[in-house]
C-alpha cells in the first residue's frame, strides 16, 4: 500500500469515526502548533530582542497545546480509563488556562 493510500484511508476513517467535538479540538491543536512554529521561525529570522516576549509566547503555545491534548484525552468517548464528565474536563481546562495566562502576562513584565 502506498503512502498516499494510507493517508487517504486514515483521512476517510477520521472523518467517519471522530465526533465533531474532537474534530474541533484537533483543529485548535493544529492552530496552536502553527502559531508556535510561526513564533519560532520569526525568532530564528529576526532575532530575540524582546526575549521575555518570545519566551512568554512560545511557552504559552506549548502549555496550551499540552492542556488541550489533555482535554482531548478526557472528552474522548473511546477512552474508558478516565471517568470525568466532559463539562468537568472543560471547566478544568478553562481554569488551568486562566492560571497559565496569568503567569504568562506576569512574565512579560
């Protein structure tokens, strides 16, 4: 089986079996990853003059990505090992993001 055949099979299976809630989370994860890549490329090309700003933004994207992956694991209906309601998982996610971004804003100075 070719690589394009595997990708096509994966994509069709993903579209059929993945709930809309998880697709929304996955698209946000792709956006956060893209944002981190853009920040890193910008620093590599332009420089790190406001270094605290770069660190704050880049660490924020990494931490947001990790928290969102955790949310995806908790709301995935196929994951039977975690017994938390989706509402509780989302509330925990929002609380952790608020705390994270309070630290990020504090680090900016």
